[in-house]
C-alpha cells in the first residue's frame, strides 16, 4: 500500500544515505593553500544537514501511530514535470564547467521557473539573474569557494 508512512521511510532513508555519501565524498576533497575557507566545509554542512533531516523524517515516520494516510502518486503530467526537473539538473551539472557557476545557475533557475511556475519569460529571466548574482556573491565572493566562473573569468 502506498502510504505516507512508507513514503517517509523511503525518503528519509534516501536523504540520510545521500548525506552520509556526501560526508564520505567530502573527506576526499583536497585543500589548496591560500583559500579562505576549507573546501570541505560546504559539502560537510550539506552532508550533515541531509543526514539530520533524513534521520528526522525516519524517526517521525516510525513514531506515527494514526490511521494510514494514502499517498496520491503523480499522474502523467506530474511524472513529466519530475523528469524535466531531473533532466534540467543533469544539464545544469554538465554546463557548470563550460559556462561557469553563475551563468549556469541563471539558465537553470530561469528555465525551471518558466517551465514549472508558468511565469512570464521576463520574470523567469529576472529571477534567474537575481539568483545567479546572489549565489555568485555568497559562494564566490563572500565565502571564497572555487567554483568555475566560465566566461566571467575574463572579468577577474
């Protein structure tokens, strides 16, 4: 039976596993001299966060004592939206090196907000540019992380 409890157990377990895998993979990142922040910091924070959230979801699911809550699975349109979001994420990761983090983020956010949110093109583009600017400032300028800049590297 497709219940909320079983969905929460699976989701929580997958998130906890992803967090643990992120922590293990993050230990293999080598630091470079002169960086203001250890490159393992962000993956470690994300890994611990995923592990904690996943474990919390599992604990809440195990403690639930009420009547089973049936889960409505996505119809064909919902599955298509999930597939487009996943394909966009894969495309985003592939564009990270050639286009750089800020430009790739702008395209990713603009495309998904337009497709999933049905916003006007100008609003999606504006959201993508604002998101890219904030992400660039926080991760590259403020934290000093070494994400690829792509063509923007010519400006530095």
